C-alpha cells in the first residue's frame, strides 16, 4: 500500500507561493462603516449562472464581518495599486485611510481598479482551515483604459512584462 506523504504546512505555503495570484480587495459596508480584506484567492466559478468566490481563513475577524454582508465588492487592483493592497493590510479600522473610495451599489468601490464586481452571498462551504465564499455575481465592469494587473508571487508583488 502506498504511503501518504506528510505535508508540512510551511513547506506547502512556500510551494504555493510559486502559484501567481490576483490581488483583490473584497469590501462591504458593515454597520455603515467600510470593511476591506486583501484576497488573492478570488476566482470565477460559473458563467451561467454567474458565480464567483474566494477563500478566507476561519481565523480572520474581517471575514466574520464580510460574511454577514448583503453585498460584497471586489476591487481588482492594477499594477500601480500596490499601495492600496498595503493600506488594506493595516489594522482593520485604518484600511481606508488615504484611499479614494465611495459606496457604489452597496459596497465600497476603490478608484482606479482594473475591474469591479459586486457579489451577493450564495453559500459558505467548509474548506479545512478556510471557508469558501461562493457568491452570485450581480454586477461586473472592467476599466475602459487598457490596464495591467498586480500579481502576488513568491511572497511579493510583481507586475507583468510587456507582451512579446
Ligand atoms: C496578496 C495577499 C493575498 C491574500 N489572500 C488571502 C486570501 O485569499 N484569503 C485569506 O483568508 N487571506 C488572504 N490574505 C491575508 C489577509 O488579507 C489578511 O490576513 C487579513 O486582512 C487579515 O485580516 P483580519 O486580521 O482583519 O481578519 C492575503 C494577503 C495578501 C497580502
């Protein structure tokens, strides 16, 4: 019988650092205050019906706030918005300080993103030490200008090389 390899969590994290991800800010209005969390696991799930989602660690206090919201905003950050991601890694109450944002369709929209979506909750699915927030997609828009994304890879932010 083949033995199952024991996976060290730190090694797993390092290896998964080789998988590039998007950088999004998932937002909501909770008790009239804006809430934000940096999410790299945002993914489209289904075109018809339109579904998308993301994974959150069960240890996140911010996720506990987001999960009760009626509307979530997904702000997809561009190459020139690494400072926005850094801002949203500050203490929860400081995350919107200095940011250009407004409430659009019920959720905080950050100016200058490459794409903006709104979601409504569909299901929260257990996923080990994370939960998967499966959501209905209720609005989508992409920047009218050609735009480049910021990528998270190998524990840091990267931008793409020009197309060959
Ligand atoms: C680029 C990047 C991507 C991240 N992606 C996720 C993610 O997909 N899920 C998650 O739970 N945490 C993710 N995090 C970490 C959370 O953003 C961070 O731990 C969270 O803001 C903790 O907030 P809290 O202490 O307010 O709960 C990411 C952080 C960075 C910098």
